[in-house]
C-alpha cells in the first residue's frame, strides 16, 4: 500500500460499479479510508469487500443522492463513523442515451438533472462544513466531455455535465484555499453505463467512429480515470483549483 492518501477520509459516490468503484479502490490503495455511496447495496458490498481484501478500510452507505433528506442523514452518519471528511468525489451519474431535445420528455430531464447535477450540489452542501474543518480538503466532480461539447451525450446529460463545470468553478472560487474543487472530464470509458453504446455491430455508430478516430483510438478502462481523480484528490495537485482535467484519449482535441 502506498501513502498518497494517508490520513484522508474520502467519500466516493457511485462507488458500486464502473469508474466509482475503480476510484474507491485506488484511493483506498493509497491509504484513504473510504465512505462508499450508491443506490446499489449489492455493488457496495462488492466494493467494500474488494477494499478489505487488500487491507483497506471502507464502509457502505446506500442512498439516492438526489434525495436531500437521505444525503443529509448519510453525511451525519459518515461523520459519526469516521470523525472527519477530507475528500469528496462526486462520481454517481446516469446517462440519457444520446436523446435529443424532442426525444427528451420532462420526466427524463428532471431525473438526469436531479442525479447528475442536483445530487452533486446536495453532497457538496451537506459535507462542506466538514471539508472546511479538515483544513486541506478536495472535491473532485465527474463531469464529462459532454460538459464542454455536444454529442458526448443527449440534451439533458449535456446540460447537466456543463452545469457540473459551473458548480465546480463556483465552489473553487468561493471556498478556496481550504477546499480545492476540480472536475474530471472522461471521454469514452467501458462501464455498465456505456457497454451498449460501445457494443460491436449494435452500438452508437457516431460514438464508435469518434473513439476510433481519436488519438488514443480506443475507449478507456475505469482505472485510467481513477488515476486522474487520485492526482486531483492528492496533495500533489496543491495548486490546482477549478480545473477541468480532460481524460478522453484526445477525442475533443481533434
Ligand atoms: N463511462 C463513460 O464513458 C463516461 C464518460 C463520461 C463521464 N462519465 C461519468 O462518470 C461517472 C461514472 O459513470 P460510470 O461510467 O462508472 O457509470 P456506472 O453506471 O458504471 O456507475 C454509476 C454508478 O452511480 C450509481 N448511481 C446512479 N444513480 C444514483 C443515485 N441516484 N444515487 C446514488 N448512486 C447512483 C449507480 O448505481 C452506479 O453504481 C458518471 O458521472 C458518468 O456520467 C462516464
């Protein structure tokens, strides 16, 4: 076990699968104690067991991050269990399958905004006093290339992920230097969210073409995103505030 996150207590949302599970495992391997949050109890159990198997410490909290009452109760429970919070990784999210404006009904719009944008606002607000009290805190928000360009997702997802960048800059501006807040913008990453989009022969042709035409020429594995989150969450990023770290294999560079 390495030491880059020693003495840190990291709250990771969406920790039951995909990028969030990879982040929880990576931060734990660097010495952080992990509060793992998700709607999926089965997935959380798997994450906690994987961390325990390599000598780390993690505890599971099942909740819907779009529910303010549940978020506040979970924040209290985490502080009671761990005594402090130094690190918040807002990773949980849902996708809208590239639906355009006319294909997006009000219920889908509300749900995407509730989980992908409001959920981050709720977690940040509930944990900000504890983060400030820790004296050297970081927040890392998972946006997306859909936070800076169209066609990384549908209308609602693109709006939400652009919103995450605005929220990130506002928190960085208002709560630095004690709280460093930054965003990671993944391109295509193979997870449960995207396996259908990437499926050979039946996936999204435009997305597959963009991936194969990018400098990396492939999609990422979740661990490659976890490395970027680790950098921003660690003291190595001590002068990085309000940044948008694009980790997309060059998709948006060409
Ligand atoms: N996979 C990609 O290509 C990609 C690209 C850009 C951005 N992202 C972003 O990365 C993050 C992680 O995505 P992923 O690909 O690992 O997806 P995933 O579906 O594998 O994981 C998302 C996790 O969030 C949890 N979750 C969903 N709604 C929740 C809620 N209301 N409350 C609590 N937990 C909830 C899910 O149960 C799941 O475990 C998301 O914010 C996503 O938008 C992913």
